[in-house]
């Protein structure tokens, strides 16, 4: 019995080999004795799997213009600026996924903070951890008893039970992407919006 090098494919058994066992996105290349599969590169936004009666595979063609309705169940694609918006005084939040969309496993949102304005204030979550990624400007985080000036591209993880806060001490708008684990945070947003509205009204 002839041993083949790892990754090699015996051309004599090519017909009987199920297509789904072959490496994805590859083309056959023969060296005369064995058949190898060489990866090919396609545009990142375009992936197609050809239909095959033996595997039940269906055509998949994801293009920039593909609508959410054409995507598999549970997939979320939002264009820039989309989401559920909440005005929170000096902050504006945009929720991208939470609740039934994620099974409350996590909540994903963006928080914008106006120039020279504070954020939510020092607080902690006894049973939730948070992930922050600065997407614009510079955000000053308080994590426990430390302050960190986080420029765009900075990642911050806050474990459950740790006091934290964020604010914008600069003259430009700043924004952070937030992942709240587990989710369900958006259910609190109507009350938070009302609190900021009542506070702002009382300050006038």
C-alpha cells in the first residue's frame, strides 16, 4: 500500500472521494503521481459553494448588496448608522444586538460621548463583565482606582465586580464599542433615558 504525503490525494480514488472531505476553496494540482489541493483566494465579500447532489450543499453568494432577509437565521447585518438609538444626556447609545437577537448571551452597543463631558459615572456590575473597544477619539476610562487615556484602537476588559467609568476629556467626539456579557442590558435603556431627561429638565 502506497503511503501518501499529508495533504496528498490519490488520483485513482478521486471519483469515490466525497467532495466535502476536500479542503475548502481549493483547486486540484497534479504532480503526475498524486493530486494535491492548492488554496485559491477570492474577494473577502464573495463566497460561493457550488450545489452538489451528493452532499446537499446549496449555492451561497454573499455580496455587499445582499439583504438581511437573504441571510441565514440569526445573522445580523446593519448598515452604517443603523441600530436602536437612545439619547442619554451627554451620551448617545446605539444598540446593535441584544435580547432575543442574542438569547441574552451578550449585548453589543456603541456609546458616543460629547466633547468635555462625563459618561455614566462610576459603577459596577456584580454579574456582568464588559468589553470596550475605542472606535473614535480618546476615551478616559476609570478601572478600579486607575485612569487610562485610551486612544482609538484601544481594548479594555472590565471583569464583573470592578468599579469603572468612562468620559471624554478632549475637544472631539469619542466613541466606544461595548460588549456586555451576559446580555439583556437594553431593557434598562428606557429608564436610563428618562433619568437623563428628568435631570436635564431640572437643570434648565
